[in-house]
C-alpha cells in the first residue's frame, strides 16, 4: 500500500544543540535504511520549512504506524497521512 506522509518537525528551542544533532543523525540513518529496503520510496524536503513529504510503500496501516513511530524525531513531529491508489491515467507500472 502506498501512503503520502507529511511530517513537520518542531524541536523545542530549549533542546541542547548536541542532543538535536544526535537525534537528527539517528533519523538520517533510519530513513536511509528504510529507503534502501524500498519501504520509504520518496523523500522530499518542503522548501523553507523543517518538513518533508514522503511516499511509503508498506504492507498495511499497521506497518506504516510501526515505521513512523520508530523515527527518532517522532516525538517532535506533526504527521499527516493519506492513503494512495493508482491513477488510471498513470503510465508507470510501479506506482500501485
């Protein structure tokens, strides 16, 4: 199943820079591993904000919840999820 996931990160201003950097490093490692596995298909930064729009390709809602909840930045995120389905006019075979 494909899902569009919009994530906005809101770290507290009082968080020490070293702690924020460590969390961001773990986040990058986790996100890149999910991309290598094919579960996190696309990842785009939203220009001008600490946010992204992503496409996940997972078994079901439960797997998506598990993966997103595993993000090191999850406690400081606002997340929106939209399930996607193939458009009948698409010429791509891998977008279902």
